[in-house]
C-alpha cells in the first residue's frame, strides 16, 4: 500500500468516525429518561 493510499484510507476512516460520532451525539441530545409516574400517550410509547 502506498503512502497516498494509506492517507486516503485514514481520511475516509476519520470522516466515517466523525459522521458516526455526530449521530450518537444527536441521539444523546434528544434522550430523556423514562418517567414512571407520567402518563404517556399511545404515540409516545411507540418505538
């Protein structure tokens, strides 16, 4: 493998990691713990 091929592979892996980390971060920002005493609507209980 040449240096330029390695550099391209590293750049692609870094971009894939950044995209994945961004998706996890967005999901965690929306996360709300389940509130047991609250009455949820049927739509809210859907996955």
